C-alpha cells in the first residue's frame, strides 16, 4: 500500500513539475546530458554530506547551505516562479531585493531539513532525460533512524549552465510547495512586496 501511494505521488509530481517548468522557462535547444547532470548532483551531494557531518553550529551550517544553493541552483528562475504573477508588477528595485532574500529563505528552510540527515548515506540511483524539462536525477537518502526516502533533482541548463531548478522530496515538489507558500506570505502582507522581502530576509 505504501508503494502505491508513493507511485501515485510521483505520478502527480511528474505532471505538476512539467507544468511548473514549462510555465516558468522559455523553450530553447539544450545540449545538457544525463552525465553532466549526474556529475552536478554528485558535487551537490558531496558538499551537503560534508556540511551535515561537519559538526558546525547551526548558523554556520545554514550559511554553508546557502552557498551550495547559490552555486548549484538556478536561484533567479526558482525565485521568479515561486513569486508568480506579482513578479511582473514589482519594481526593478523590488525584484533585485527579492531574489537574494528568497535565496536566504529557501536555503535555510531546506538546509534545516538536510541538517537533520547527519550520518545519512546519499546515493544517486538513476537519471532520465525529461526532454524540455531537462534531466531528472533520482537519489535516495538512507538515515540511521528512518526508512530510506527519495530526493529527485531536476537539472536544466536554460540559464546557460547546468543548475538544479527543483527538488522533489518523497513526491513533494519544492517549486509547487514554495509557490503556494510565497503566495500565502504575500497575501498576508496585503500584497506588499517590501514587507515580503523583509520577512524573507528575517529567516
């Protein structure tokens, strides 16, 4: 039964992720290979494991996670997608302020999740070409205290370099989740972008 639920979630995610990326990114020819994508995610995994096993204080670890996010993720695309239509209505100054604020928020939020995987083994299982969506690289995290679970990385080179543009943790899409979260935050601030940016910076 658990396997059926997992497969259903993954099936939904594939459809949802396709809609997300096709909406967020313009089409263009891509020369990205599965091997390039696997190599990128291997680097990410190695650096993540180094951080979670470093024994550093939380503040230092979260700063390190932000460095990984900035280096290996297409932050601008993720940030724009998660904001949605309000991005077009924001001033250029607000847009410039929003992207680094979002970077801080997202890296700390997901960094705290990865921080809890101390002693875990993270392994790449497979990759597959998803056409215009880029490459999907599936990994598994085997922790000492929990059953193994999957993390899928969506890699694209539409920014000009291979970067990951989505994380899918046990069937839950980061892009879909954060679009809803950012939308709810902005609504709670009455649509005020400056207040949203200030909130994201506070993470």
